[in-house]
């Protein structure tokens, strides 16, 4: 399921929290709605809220915080260590509906399985890197649209597991200083 129409804009209380979470001195300039709409048209997808509004109105990237290893990536950018598995396709269907620890799947050859490449390249944007080897994704299409997932060389899954986070919950978690997995 590709989503090409925007979600409802976040309420003012949510936006006020996000403005306070992304301190002005560490923000990259926001893109504005015209540039966001152009990016969405090019990639045939509508970004999930409230991420869309953050990128348009608050900041397109952030030097501190989520995650601690490099901040929030700018829209369409990739962190150091991102594997070169082909072009990113944020408007393509996200290939998973549940977590998949492929390192435990005896039927998988991690060097040959195209499904692993699809997890890295389809139906998401990259929010950042946790440790240079694990990456935060915001799912942009499919049944899991709007959820934050982590992908690493061992598998992929929603964060933190059973209690799935969206972008807002993800930002709230790092903002209050709680560990990701507490």
C-alpha cells in the first residue's frame, strides 16, 4: 500500500513538544512544505506525521539526539555505515509486517536473499544510526506505516518490540533520557 496523501497535521500540543525537543541551535533549517511536497512527489509517497511537519516546519536534521550516534538524518540522507544495496525507494511497499531476525532463519543466505535488501531499500526513510551498524527507519508504506523500526545485519523489527513506537514516541523516548530498550 503506497500512501500519497498526507496524514492530518499534528495538534498544537504535539508541535510544541517537538519544537522544544529539537533545540534551535542544533537544528538544520526546515525544508518548507513546497520542498517536502516535491520530495514526496519524486518518491511517490506521503511522509507520515508528525515527521512530515517536523521536516517542513521545525528542522530537516538535528545534530544531537535521536539517536545518540549522529543525530537525526536530513530527509533522504544516509548515515555513515549504511550498506550500499541499491537506490532507496521510500514509495515502494515495505516488505515486512512483523519483525524478522534473519540471522536465526536457517532458510536465509544473508548475502543472497533479496528480501533483506528490500528491508533496507523499500518503504522507509532512514532516521539515523544507533551504533554505526544498526539503523532507525520510519516506515512510509504498508501496514506498518508510521512505525519506527530498527534494521541491522542480523534482522529488522519494530521498536521496541510489542509496544511499537511512531516518530513522536521515538522522540519522546530519547528526549526524556530513557534508554531505548527500558
